[in-house]
C-alpha cells in the first residue's frame, strides 16, 4: 500500500476521535486570532522538531498547563525556577534549547504586541510573504525557527496555503473561516 500523499489522505479513514483526525478537522489551517493560541501553536511546532506530530498532539494539554495556558506575558516572565520546572516536567519535551526558545519567544512577542498591538497584527502586517521570506523574518526575531517550523506554523494558522487539498471536506470550512492566504 502506498503512503498517503497528503495529511488529508492520511486522516481520511481514521476514526473521528483519532488525535490526528480531530486536529485535521478542527484546527489545522484554521486562522487563529488570539495571541496566546498563536504562541501555543508556535511552541508545539518548535517542540515537534525531530519528533512526531502525534507526540505533540498527545502532549498538547501538558504543554498548555506547563506554559501557563500559553499566556505570553506569563511565559515571558518565567525565571530560572520555571525553567528548571519545565526541564523536569516529563509531560512535555524536556529540551533545554526548546524551553529557552519558548521563554525567549514570549518576550519577543511582548515586544511585537507593544509595537503592533498584537502578535497577529505583526503577522498580518507582513503578510503576504512566501515561505523563505517568512523564515528569514522569523529567524531575525525568534529562536528555534527554521524553515519547516515556520512553514508548518504559518500553514497551520492560515498564513500559508497547503494545510488541506481542495477535495478535502475541511478545505471549504477553512476557506469560510477566512485564512490570510485566501485574502491575497
């Protein structure tokens, strides 16, 4: 049997309560307006590097708890005790660089919020860019944001197309939600 060509193909025959199916059908590619949720998605994408997305889906509630509900201001204020707590938390990915990136990136987002009003407004201000330009922009501001991480973050939050193929039943729902890429 051939491997699925797209995520849509992969999830098509999965049970409705499968983690991948739920994410595909309810979150992947849908625009996010809340800065904390955007930050949370960025944390998950960064932590997925070198690991499986399924692991991130299984641990997403643990990440939300460990990172103060993805509250940008709270994470930006994390100190050494918080860093040690995160590195000891078996419910998340205990990687020193990824933990440090999350805390650093929260501080960057606070600065972007001051300058642009929100992280989303900063993203909107720079849209549309292609993936290489987005990656360059992210690398200038954030830690642990290579091309795949940036691409998946932006595709999963509606800034780049490709989350769903046109024949996927969810594709139309994503379009109705108004992703940035469809407004170009």
